[in-house]
């Protein structure tokens, strides 16, 4: 492999890694949007109150601005419902038609508006990083055609994710749309990690070997699937909290946990199962792996992040759901998925069998 190819690969590795980090930062910012209740800070999309730079005062808006943007959202939802019906999702389409909460229009709040607007600006920045990733992947076509193909797929996914984000706004933060939006973000993270992983293999081979790669892969795959389920449960708990907070006028935070239903109990207890699976995994890694391998270090990082994820969950449960912990909890959950996915890629890559005495 000549120096030019190595330079192209290194350039791509850098931008793909930066893009992964940027997406995680966007997930953190999205958590801030959720924890501050700023999701409807901008009632339209992609503009905000009909402008590329949102207003700072309600005096800059017409007196009937709520009715104006409500009608715009209704028209968009009608098109979305029609699309769902054509695709065969008649039940979901009917749910949206009959959901009266979608018709509630929030009053202008400059702080929430700008929090949501900053979130969108960062989303645009992510789009630029993805475009740069696609551009940097083109010179690698001869070395690995799948890298530019998947890079382009990530661009398509970002565009689709942006459209889903617009539907989240038009449906007034419909619960299952938020869950879909989150799962797509995790899919994007995993896709970008895989692209970076393939580029890494073009540069050098990973030297980690283990006695029982298939068994380790199976254990971690179970943990990966359980973690995705846990995140879905977490989004449902988050929706219940939002409803309780709204009913209580965002007061009496200490009583919110007591008012949450069965989903929270499952979410809380489920974390112990996740911890047990991953403790078993790292025990197997510690027993059979090369101590200085990158995968061993990743496994240590995974268990540390899981511990912090549980601690932030405990902090929210016992300290009246502090607003600052909500985005941190979401970020740790997303990081777990990313680390698990990277570990799965490394485990799948193992061919030889060695045992460290």
C-alpha cells in the first residue's frame, strides 16, 4: 500500500471518528432539549417561527401565531397520515388522527426556542461532517468499496432522520415518533462506527485473540439486544414523566417518580440484568483475553460506562429527577450501544485461538 493510500485512509479515519463524536454530542444536546421541555420551542421545521433566525421576543410574532403554526402542523400531519395509510400503517394513522394532544400549541418561550434552535444548528453541522465523510471516502473506493457505499448510506440516513425530526415537531412530540427518532440516531452511530472500523482495518490488523470468540460474541450480542430494549423502555418512562410533569405544572418534582407506572419498575430492575450480563462478559474477557489488547480496554470502558449509567439512573430516582442528569443518562446509554457495537465488530474479526496463562 503506497503512501498516498495510507494518507487517504488516515484522513478518512480522522473525519469518521470526529463525526461519531459529533453525533454523540448531538445526542447529548437532544437530551438537554428533552430535559428542558424545549422540543416544541420551534413549532415549524426547518425554519423556526418562519425564520432562519428565531425571534427573541413574542412582540416579533403576529398575535395569532399559535393558530398559524397549528394550521401548518395540521396540514403536514395530514400528509404524513396519508403516507402511513398508503404504506399499510392504518392503525398508527388513525391514532394520529384521534390524538387531541397534537392540537395543543405551546406559547412562545425565548429560552426554549433558542435551545431547540441550537440543537438544529448542531444537526446541520452533523450533516456537514457526514458530507465530508462521504467526500473523504471516495479515494478508498479501490481499497474497500463498502466504505464509500456505507458513507453515502449514512448521508441518506441523516436526511431521513432530519425528516423524522420534522414529523416529531409536527406531531407535537408524539411518543413513538420520539422513540423512532432515538433508535435512528443509535443506528447512525453504529453505522459510522462500522465505517471507521473498516477504515482502521485497511491501516492495520487488530492483534487481539481469545480462546472462545464465539461464546464471548454471543454473550455480548445478548447484552446489546437487551440494551436496545432498555433504551426503548427508557423513552417510554421519559414520556410518562413528561405527562406527569405537564399535569403538575412542572412542580413537585419529588413526587414524579411515585406517579410513574409499571414501566419504570421494569426499567429499573432490568438494569440489574444488564449489569449481570456485562459482568459475566468482562469476566470471560479477563479470563481468556490478552490483557493489553484494545478489546480488553474497551471492555473495561464498557463496564465503567454501564456503572455510571446506573448511577445516573439512581440519582434521578432518589433525587427528584434533576434536570441536568437526564441528558447525561441518555448520553451514557447511547455510549453503551456504541461501545458494545465496536466490541462485537472486534470479536467477529477474531480468527485464531490463543490462551494466556
